């Protein structure tokens, strides 16, 4: 009998209760405050499949994988799958929260604008290139030597009519002056400056936001979230289908060893 492939690193162990974001932000909370439940994820999966099915064989195959994952027939382990993304995000929160608990000193949450992409050209955005460029910028910045852990994603900006590729990062070990210098020197106009700069104070809401795989947008200044239209949803799905969850992970002065993230001073 052929051996079954080993599960991906983020499925190998379940997070303990005290580090499980699904328990820390339980189903009893209202939408927007709770971590998505399995029921939520199945609903997102159905909606995503509905928006892509019937638009070519590739999308039909992806829709079939989403359905199989919803039925529990098999795990697709793909970033476009809300059920698998939910499992990955639980793993990621566990690792981020563990690092935050183990490290002394300041920690800052920051969102960095990486690049903008015209609609229809998201497939040309190469994640490995984006990660390498971000790593080089940070290594040359005042944050050099700090531990940085986070995730990269692409969201649609309705006002700018662009895909905005950005990174949600937690910076460990850098004081406020070094972070302020990074923000001041970040390239681009005001619209491309870091959009979130916060001290890490409340691990549960702040760290649960650091890696997302969503197909919604927030039109103009309205904070309400709306699903992407079919064309944009299909473009996003086609883009993320090229990658694995590990490709969206960003680490500086840290490494992933098996299912654990180890920072330099923890090795």
C-alpha cells in the first residue's frame, strides 16, 4: 500500500485551548468579533465556489475541490479554501502568541504597503519576489536585527481601483523610535505609507488579524465588508491557487522548523 502523504505542517498538531483563537474568540460572539466558525467557513466556501464555477475547467476543478473539502471527503489544503485557511490561521495565531509570550521588550503591529496591481494583472505578482523585496527593505531599515513575523495578502481597494499587496507584521524588539523611522522613510505617497502602527497590547484581536485569505472589500471609507464581484473573486482565486500557505508567511530573524516558528534568540 502506498504511504499517505504527511499532513502539512500547520495540521500536525492542534493548538492548546489557551492558544486556540477559535476558543478565545468563540462562536457565541457576533460576526466580526468571533473567529470564523466551521459553519462560517463552509458558507464562505459555498459562496466562493458559486462565484467561480462555470468559468472554465480550472475554476470548475477548484469549485469541486472546495465542495469535497466541505463534505469532509478530503482536505484540499489550498489557500483559496476557507476551511483550510481557518485551520492554518489557528496554527499561525498559536505560533505568534507563543513568541509574544516568550519575548521580553516592545512589540509593534504594523501594516506595510508593498505594491499596487491593476485589475487583471494580479497573476503577474510573484510572492517570492515580494517577500525578497520586503526582507531586503527591512534588513536595510532601522528594524535590522529585530524579529519580524507576519503574513502577506492582496486586497482589492475600491477607491483606487487596484489590488493592494500588503503585509501584516509583528515586530519584536524594536523601540518606538526605530518603528517611527521606518514609517517616515517608507517609499511612496501618503496612500502607500504604513496604514497600521500599534503597540501590541491585546494579543487576541491584534494577532488574529495578521494572516487572512478573504474575498471581500470595504468600499470607500465605509467599514462594512462586501463580497468581491465574480470577476475579482476569480482573479484572486487564480492568483492564490499558485501558492501554498507557507508562501504567504513572512519571517525575518526567525525560521519555521517543522510546525514551530523559532526566532533567533530562541534557538
